[in-house]
């Protein structure tokens, strides 16, 4: 916020020592410190009240929940794609085996997607 370095602090200290004097300088520093603490506490209190009024905690929680739901949706889509890839690989292997083996009465079955009622139920925003 402020760009105050060591040389500036030394200059301010020397000026304060000359203006206020060595007897009253410790008391003045204590008084200034107390006022700075009071101002900081006041700003912290005002900030807490404003956050409470606008519901900042609820907004943060909602944003966090939305990001988790987005990640879950992306994971679900990735898993569905992986399932499709596995099924197509298995079906390709079955077809290649069928074409390489002469028909000897062996029946093979293609792997298909499970019916919707057998798929695992995914949690929606309304489910708790």
C-alpha cells in the first residue's frame, strides 16, 4: 500500500524526536499505536458487517458447490467416453475373432450400453 522504506522511517523518527522531545516521545508513540489499533478494529468490524449483509459466505459456498458440480460432470463425461471406447474395443476384438475362426457354432455377443434403468444413478442438485 505505502512504499515506506528504512531511510524514510529513520527521517520520520529523527524529526519526531526533535519536534516532540525525548520526554514525551514514548507517550506519543503509545497514543498513536492505540489509535491505529482502534482504526484497524473499526475497519475489520465494518468489513464483517458488510460481508454479513451481502451474504458473502453463502456466495462463496455456492461458487464452490458449482465448481464441484462442474468437475463431477466433466468426470462423468470422461467415464462415459471411456466406457464407449472399451465397448468398441471389445466389439472390435470379438469381430476379429469371429472373422478369423470359421463358424463352428460358437455364438458371440456384442457388448452394448446398459439400459438406463441399470445405469448408476447420478446425483443432481435436487438430490440430498
